[in-house]
């Protein structure tokens, strides 16, 4: 059983309105679903992606207004990558980020690809990565109504970076249990630290990699706004997901078991360093309960929460999501 790549990454924001403004009007992503955290319906859960919100393009945020600032450290998802079509797109993005006052670094090479690191308004660590030479899993198609020209638009999620105190334990789960394979490594940007290791799954390529950074100079992360909650990996369907439920049980790894998220089906477990992993199906998709032309315009609730709509809406701060 091999994963198809990265399904989505979920992070934390303290301000849903500002989050919406940044990710749609600066980065040009489409808000494909405005819903609530199904485990805590008092807070928003926003999903951004390509024109349809295809698996592998979804960057999501839980709004936790009282969240303190993330304290960066070990045993966390320390960077999210976003794919762009080619190297030329990075030059466009460097200029665009300047125009919007977004802090960013220089265009540099990571794992053989041109990249551009930047942070959002809450310090969320993001990396634009060029697909100039990608031969693996394909990206999505930017939304035709995006404020960013399609030739430069973000096409999906790239490599996810994990920073851990002990790489060996995480690598063991990735390879022995999850079927990832070692692809290579590249130097750390921090003097005196080990090389960052690259692992891939499925067809490989930009949308199917996990980069493992081992650091011996950091405290444990304290998760907050600007931090990342979990990463999800793609499986084709519910049959494969249920096979993973069995696989984890056989490996004596505690998990959530099967969870119905309506837009996809999931299970959750923590790897040995405590980072939360999810396994998620490619479907049914975000157009299951909304017309594709009107995704994200109103509050969507799965059927099992619809009866509570009045109470849920009463506790949510209004959110303007006109795109």
C-alpha cells in the first residue's frame, strides 16, 4: 500500500478574516470550503486550494482566536511548501510579495529545486517551490478567477518539512510502515546540523515528499497561531483507508480509527516524535454539497451537523468570504 502523495495540510490561525484576505487576495488561492472544525464546532475551518479543491492542493486553517503565537521548535511540521509552475514564477512571486509587504528570503535551491521562503502575517513558514523539473505526481489547476495570473499560480502542496529531535524514529515509521523511500538529502541551512533527508511516496515528485530535518539545538515546539496542526496523506478510496486502519492496529499503533469527514474519510495517528499524521481519501470532494461555481461562499455543514446550524451560526463571528 503506497500513498499517492500529500492530501492536505492543516494549520492554525487566530484571525479567520485576515487569513482569508491573505490566502485569497495575496496568494490567489480559492476558498473552496467555509465550514467548522467538526471536533469543535465553535471555530471555523477554512479550506483553500485550486479551482476545485483537488486532493493535493488543500491548505486548511482552524481559527482559534485565543491561540498564542507558535513557539518554533522540535517535533513539528516546520514548513509548508506551495507549488508553482516553473522558475520564472518565483521571480514573479518575489516581486508580488514585496508589493504586499510580505517578508521573504532569496530564491535558493533546496533538494535540486528553486524555492522562495516567506512567512504570512502570523509567522506561518511557507516555501514556494518550482515545478520546473517535476516528473512525479501532477499538481492542480489554479482557479480561473484568481487574482494571480494562471501562468504563475499556485498549483498545490509541495514537500512538507518535519523538524524532529530524533530523525531515526520518524524515518522508521515513514519507511517501514508507510512505504516511503529515501530519495536523497541536502545541507541544512543551520551550521553544524545534519543534512535534511528527503523521502518520497507514490509517483514521487514535488507533491509526494516529506523532508526530515533533525535539530539538536531546539526546545520542543509549542503549537499556536502560525503553527501547523497536521499533515494528511492521500489514498484512493475508503477500501484503502480501512486497510490502513487494520495495518496500524497490527503494528500496535494507536489511531482514531475510521472517521467520516463527509468531504473525505480519514484516520489519524501520531508518529513517534508526536507529529499528527492523517490518512485521507481522495473523495467524495468539496462539490458534494455545493455547486462548483459557488464553493466557499456560505457556511457549509456536513449532514450530521446540519440540525445544529442555528446554534453553530449563533456562536460564529460573521466572515466575509467574497472572492
